[in-house]
């Protein structure tokens, strides 16, 4: 069963406050998106990648990023939609054969390791759907609009969702079609599956698998690199 990775990178990055999309910002000498793609390329499990981008970013991506990479996977570039959920759907629409495993991953989450990808794929084969996630370490409070604390949540049962989120194609396609029919917008793809009453398995992720959406996140990512906590494979044409 072939495995297709959909990397969603169509966001505008307004919280980052820069003039270019956050996925194109430099990190460790290369763009964030370049590192994310390199990580997927490293995985022996993935057969093909679908990169979802804003229409305005496609030429920049092809000339400034893709042209500099040496990749072993087939790459397809797709135009994103208004919301992230629409962008994922556009990526799913490119999958012709339905007997596939689909990995959906944030383009600005560059620290996913190959062994984590493998673990989520294996669990999705068994259950139909799985996501990387980590247990919450801090005490969580439910707070009303007026700022008053209503209750304390049971920390042991609360996990923070990450990506990749991995699905048998039939499962995620059904979930997206149902959401579009109902006009429902979820916070992630797993939620769309959950609302159908289908099981989604949690696979332990890593605290380093951060999503870079703010300048503080970018500073943290640089610190992770400086501390030697993560290293990427080299996919540049120069081998550097």
C-alpha cells in the first residue's frame, strides 16, 4: 500500500509579522519548509509528496527551494484553499488510487523524525487513523470569558495534538466529505474523523516537534538546533 505525504504550507503567517510566509523563513541556513520536505524525503516509507501552497507562492517555491533540492520522492505542487482544511482537501483530491495511507503534516513543523513517521503509519494501518501527540505537563484550567476559572482539567487525560496525522485514505476522505457537506470547520484533520465516531489512536510524539507560528517559536527552533537536539538529512544539490 503506497504512502503519500501531504505537506500543508499555504498559510499566510500573519502572526509572524514578516513580509514573506513563515514557511519560507530561514532556520539553520535553509527555509523551514525545505527542512520539513527533507524530513519526509528521508523516510523510506513515503512514496510521494504533495506540497500545498498559496497560488502566489508556487513560483517562489519552485525557483528558490525546489530547484535546490535533490529528492528521491515524486513531488506534486497543489494550490491551497481559504482555510487549512480546504488546503488539505485539495491535496486529497490529487490522490487517484484509493488504497493509500495518507500523512498530513504542517509545513512549519520541521522537527518530525522518521521513526515517529513510521510509528504513526503503523498505527494507522491497524486502526485507520493515528496522530502524533504529547501529554500535557502543565496544569490546565477551564476559563470563562470574564477570566474566571471554572474548573481544573484532568491533566492525565489531555494530550496536545501534533502532526503528522496519518489515515487510511477511505477514512480521511469520508471525514472531509462529511465536513464539507455539513459546513463544519475543525481544528485539525483528526477532529473530522472523531466527529464521525471513528477511532483515532494517539502515538507519543516529541516536545521538539514544534509548530513555528510566532517569532518566539522560531527562536525556540534555533535553540533546539544550537543545542544539537535535532539534525536534518542533507538534500541540497551541493550536498551541504
